[in-house]
C-alpha cells in the first residue's frame, strides 16, 4: 500500500531539533500560532509513532488530516 500524505496541525512552533527529526516532512508555521507538519505516512503504526513523539515532548496536536490534494 502506498504512503498517504497526512497533515498534523500542532499549536505553537517546533524546536530545530524536532524539525530535524521530522526529515521527509514539510513544516509550515502559520501566523495563527499553528504549525503544519505534512508528509508521507506509510501505515497506522507510523502515524501513531509520529503522534507519540509529539506527545512525549508535550506538543499539543490540534488536528490530523489526510491530504486529498497530494
């Protein structure tokens, strides 16, 4: 099954070390105080791993969205 492009929206910015750990994902910080993390997710385990990593560093996840336009 091919990877599906997902967007994870979080509150606030991300530290440079976390951005480096998200290699392969596009990071976009909006002026609204939200940051979008967009990239390929191969399966549910990978998505849970990404969400778990954000939880471990106390990053608040606002939404998780499949990207239809990718």
